């Protein structure tokens, strides 16, 4: 089952401020070299979700371009 969301709406989706802050915190801890295994897992999950969001936005842009043709 596909969610009923327009390509234009999909392009406006962004991570919440809370999630952005958490990722920044995890990246800082990673750079310090003190990241725990649980934090590595959390950061990996965030990065996978971000990859999916980027891919979905790319498909949405293509759909919009095809609609305009």
C-alpha cells in the first residue's frame, strides 16, 4: 500500500529539529572517538533514513518533470 502523498509535498519533507540535533550530537561524539555501539547503531539508522529520503525526493523530482512534459 502506497501512502497518498504528492511529489510536491514529498519535496518539502525534512527531518525534525530534534532529529537534526540528535544526528549532530552523534556525529560530534563519533569525531571525538567516544561513540558507543548503541550510538553507532542510532547514527547508522539516521543515515539510512536520510538516504531513503534523498532517494524519494529524487524520484519525486523526476515525477514532477514528467508531469510537466
